[in-house]
């Protein structure tokens, strides 16, 4: 596994970032918890970019703390370079990745964005306050079926996991109620499921609006390093 980090990932907007619950320094704080770790998911097998997952930005505008859609940009570049096959996009952020949906409206967050909701291939709506046991049971039942359905349509070339930490019970904006161990269990289930199929996987941290967000990211990194050798590459 490779981890991509730069001190420039932290966000500095003349101090205004302190007025928002998003931890603008969570990238360096997560890195500090795993400093011994140090780009290409297609050759490395499993790559974690400590910044990214800006899933609300649309093709023509930024939105929801997302200045641009790095997910769509990465896919466009890979396709231009000749990547063939389907791409699995798994978004576990508490908010719908409406920007990603808009970027791929013609390519087979907010509840008000009905157009984006129509583009979701495998929506699993959750009520505010959903706790870990239900969340985990839905994930474990639905993710393998989703992957199987995509695989039936052709070869899968890449998986992208948008691993938002905002389902955490103390997150200020997420509205869900997963404990810290449950967040880790979700992350490791997704990664284990994807890697068991030998899918090159790119992981992005996406949203997180609690002081624990950096720790939850570091937990996933450390947990991923503990995956069986054939899974962690």
C-alpha cells in the first residue's frame, strides 16, 4: 500500500477555515499519527491519498466545500490514457456525492438534488440518527451484490472508495450514529471486499466534521496495513 501526502493538503483561507467544523488540518494530523508511511493505484494495488474526495463539485461549479471534483478528473485522465473497463465508485460519506453523479449523468448531499439522485446506480437511503448495527448490516448485505452486478456488465478496472468519516456519532454535520470501532469496521469491510477481488483501489478521505476525523483516517490506514498480505499489496 502507498499513502500520498503533502503538507500543502492542509487548507488555509486566511483563518476563515476555523469558522467551519471541517478540520482543515486533518490531513497533517492524520499523517502525524502514521509518520512511517509515505502514485498509482493501478500498479500499487492499494493507494490512499490523504486529501481528496471532493464529491459535491459539479462540472461547472464548486459546491459543498469542494472546489473541484478530483474523482471525475482522475477518471477522465485514466480514460484518456487508455483505461478500459468499468470503475466501481463506493461512497460512504454521510452526504450524497451529487457532484460525481452530475459529472457522469451521461455515463453509465443533498436530498433536493433530484437529478443527481436519479443517477445513483445503487442508492441506500438512511434516516437521520441511523446507528452502526443497521448501517453495517446494510453495507455487508448490499456491497457484494452491487459489485457482482457491476461485474456482470463487464470487466472492472478500478475501484474508488470515498471513505468519509462523517457517519461518526460525534460529527457535527453527518447526522448518523456510528461509533469509532464501527467506522473502522465499515472501512475494513469495504477494503477487504474490494481487495479480495484483486481490484486496484484508490481511497479518498472525503468529509469529516469532528475533531476525531484525523484519528478515524489514521485508524483506517493502520487497519489496512493489518490486512492479509495478498489484500494489502
